[in-house]
């Protein structure tokens, strides 16, 4: 594959990730009917199939990039790239499994994955990267062991906490100490500085209250549970384990942006 072909394929893949499948189909059909010699002048006609202004703007940017980077390609070739990317993204979105995770009373109605089991599955399945986010961290030896195992097999681990030294409630302690030195030494730990947070009229700042774990853009555990012993044992907590589909990658990229813009700062 040439560099120009790679550009078209990559741009089509990005567009398929945000445009609904029927709109990608319509765009491909409009491109396919376009005279390649008239393609630069036919952009407006091609975009008429997209009534939503946001989607139309994204498609216009896609066409401009393809044309500027790869003017040698016919509109039919770009249409094929669009349709291929759309079909691939649709299959990816359909390849998704969602399970409930629970800590709390067992009323015997249906078997549910335990909260700690779900997060350990995410951590142990990672082969490239992990992002873990929690408001509070306390007495979680199995999770710490899983993070150490992941780091030892070459997984990049980002841990994001409310602050390095605060537990929910009024008790202060060292979050990094709660993880232990073996985890802290192997992970990149981030927090949300007070000066970066919005405040209410009384000057009270917002808090980082997210609890989730993401692995390789494919595994996502999202829960009410903090990373604490009580959340895994005696609290009532509910969460979702998502495998596949677009959501894990979206969550991963959201925290990447927060780190990239330095909204979250490394400890």
C-alpha cells in the first residue's frame, strides 16, 4: 500500500468512527456516481446526502484531506475506501458484549459478575495499555498484583486518582502508598490539580468521581465502586463490563486528551 493509499484508508477509518453507517453508505454512493474529472467541483453535490450540519462538516473535511493529499485517486476509489471502512466499523460495533458487575446482597435472581472479578479481568487481559481511574484507593492487594503483572509483561499503565493524598470523606492518606511502591514505581500516576477545576459560588471545587478501568481500547469496566476493600466486599455497587465496540476506545481517548491538555497532571 502506497503512502497516499494509506492516507485515504486512515481518513476513511476516522470518518467511519463518528458517522452513522447509513450516512457512510450514502456518502459512498454519492462519490461513486460522481465523475472523477469533476470531483473537486462536485463536493457540494456529494455532501447533499448529509443533512446534519455536523456530519456534513466532517465529511467535507474528509473530502478536502483526501483530495489534497491524494489527488490521483478517483472518486470511485475513495467511495470504495469509505464503504470498506464503514462495513469494518459496523462489524466492530456489533462485536460487543456487556455484562453486569455487582457487589452487594445476593438475592438469587441471576448470577452476576463480582466487582473485583470484573476489574481483574480487564487488567489481566491487557497486552498494550491500561488506564485506571478512581476517586479513592485503599487495601486492594489483588488489583495491585494485577497491575504489577501487567507492567511486568510490558503493558503501559496509567493510574488517575482524585488527589495523591485524599480518600473520600475526611480521612487523608497517601494514595501512592495505598497502591504500594511496586505499583507506583511501574505506573504513570496522574491527578486533577485544584487550580484546574471549576468551582461553585462558595469556592468549592469539583471532584474527580470517575471509577473505571480500560485496557487496549477493547475492555472497559465502569462502576460506582472505588478501588477500595469495602467496594469489593460489603458495599452495594453496580457496574458494567464492556468488551468490544467503540466505547472502550472512546473512554481511553477521553483521558488521553485530559492528559495531553495537562488538565490531568503527572505526580
